[in-house]
């Protein structure tokens, strides 16, 4: 359910003119049992656009030819990033916007696992939603790996099984054979489909089936979806909207 504290006529008209995935995101927010409260129509429109950009970033990463691999065998373009003990640190005098964009344009220079993929998708969606100058200011000194992220990215993780397109969910694989397949983070795209780096696009059932092929030999314990989701604090980020 959506509540707007100070609605305006122009914003209301823009909401009525939504179409495609933006309309689907609006309807998912409005029909949700969760209360989504905004000060203005502008904040709601930003949330919708940000979620749409998360979906586009997920599809962009899927098509970027990035390898799926563990930290030991990982790689990032050394022009922009330097590997350290806990992740990849942005090189001095490199703009964060250029470094994040490079992952999507030169994907063959990168290899990482699914949690890193989710954070990178979030960064790309924010880059496409706010002013580039603000992005470079907010995210200077980036360290990327696993769920390491700058506090200005403002990721919120909540319990619950009601997902909105653009949310990130987690499929747990309790009897994994290799540690990299202990589970799969995935973006909820729309129409019941998810994208997870290393598996690709599929329904929840297909994600679980894929993980079940990666269990210890003889295991009968199925993978399953955790009842939680991660999303961005759009009201905070909206102040930097482009």
C-alpha cells in the first residue's frame, strides 16, 4: 500500500501515465501488504525508476560476459581496481562512475560470485538514477566484494516473502558440495522471474532445481528461498536524483 503525505497534481498525472515495467512496479507497491510511505510523488516516482534501473542493470550484467568464480580465481579490470585481502579497491584518481560502468562494457575483464554481482547491480542502478557528480562524490574509495558496500548505497534487508520487482532475494542450498554454491542471490525481475549470476534467469522453482544439482552426492535436502529481501533506501537516494 502506498501513502503520499504531500501529493501534487503534476506527480499524480505522471503516475497515471506509467506504462510497462514502471506501471507493474507501481501496482506491486500499491497492492503490497507492506506500507510504502513517501513525502511526495517525486519520491515515489524515483523509487519506481530506481527499481526499473535495478532490473535493467541485472539484465545488463547477464549480457556482459562476466565469469562466475570464487575470490581465489576472481578478476577485476586492473585499470580501475586493485585486489586486496578483502576485495577490490578503486584505484586512485579513478572515477567510481567509470569503474562501475566498465564492468558492464568490458565484462570479459571480470569474474566474481553472486553476492558481489548484486552489489554491483545496485551500484549501476544508482548510477543510472542520480547525478554522476553525486555518484562520484558519494562512492569515492569503493571496496567491492561479497556484501561489502558503501553506507551511502543504503541497502535495507527485511524479513518477509512479499517481493517487489527490483528486490534481491536469496536461495539457500544447505547441502552444497562446493562453498561457492551454498546459495544464490538473485534479483526479482518481474512476472515471477529472477536473475542470479552463475545460474541466469528463471523462476523460483528453476533456481531451486539448479541449486539441487549442486548438492553433495546423495543429499535429499532441497534448496529453498529465504523469507527475506534486500532493497535500496530510495527516499535517501532521491535527493540526488538526476
